[in-house]
């Protein structure tokens, strides 16, 4: 049975692959001063929300200010965390953003659909055409910098769909203990509308089926992406606790 709380605990180890980590009495701080604009690379999680949450928020704010990075706090799936933290966060100048994400997982007993006949390869270095692809999506260098850390890892699989020698779409799967996270699903702006993303995701599901028996999961916001994942065999999983982030603007 897919358990989102267990998945979240495993996902924290994902952040550690491209950040430094500081453990405190109230939670954990992830940071990477070489990639300051990456939210995943620079955020805190408050795991102990009942013991002086105001001190925790102020310590987080001070830590990131001292290293020149925007203070940012992510949800941690602790019960009633947003209700408890919201007044403290707002008092300290944080904006709170709640994400309306659709959460998907791929059942481990489902037989993947046949692989499409496409040229898809595993990527082991971030070449110029991949950089151009990411920039065509208005995605910044923070994504590129994270991928440069990730592609060195054996358990991180970055797949690219190629047209001749040019990479026109990418998607990644990070294999952890029991759970695998799909991310970095991007298609070059000039090649949208040709089912490149759908073909790549269908291939990725088959690829993952060969390398791991984990649950495969992801979340999506864009309605087109949501439809693509549904059509690729992913199932929606209701999430009762909100996905949220708090940050301070113009720090």
C-alpha cells in the first residue's frame, strides 16, 4: 500500500543528494550556496512544531539571511502544522503559498503499456542541447545546476528523447528505498504538441519496471500534464494534508 508519509520521509534523502544539511532541535535546513535560486536546494522543514515554533521560524530566517539566500520553509506533513505555524510565519514576514497539486502513483502490480518506438537514451552529462531545452521552458539555471549534481548518481536516471542528435524532451526518475520519484519532465518549446512527453513517460514507466519494484510517484499542477499522467496509467491519490511553502520576498 502506498503511504504518502513514508514516501515523504524517503524524499528528504533526495534533497540531500544536491544540498548540504543542517539538523537542529526543531527540524532540518537544506542549503546549497552554489545554487541559491533553487527552492529544493534551499529550504527548511520544521518537524517539531509544538516547542517554541516562533524560535524555529526566527532561527530559520536568520540562518538563510546569513548565507544570502531567501528564507523558505516547506511543509513536512506534521499534523496541524499550517494551522500552528501560520500566525508565527505571517508575524515574521513570510508569505504562504498553498499548492493545488495532483498527486499520482503507478501501481506496482500494473503491467506497463508497450514502449513507443522512439529514440530514448539515458543521459549522463548535461550537454548544450539539454541546457537549451530547459531554457526554452523558461526554467532557470537552478534546474541545470541540480541536474549536474544528480546525473553523477547511479540511482538517478535522466532519460532523453532524441530527434536525430538533438534532445527534445527529458524526464528523470530518482530510485530510493521503496519509492521512486519522477521529476524534470520537460519538452522543448518547439516540439510541444507531438506527444513527445507522453511517449517519454510511457517509456520511463517501462524503464523503471526493469530497474526497480518501487512505487513510482509524482505530482503535477499543469492540466495538460495531469491528463498525460492519467493516460499513462498513473492513479491519483488524495492528499489530505496541504502542500505549502512559506518564504520572504526581496530578502
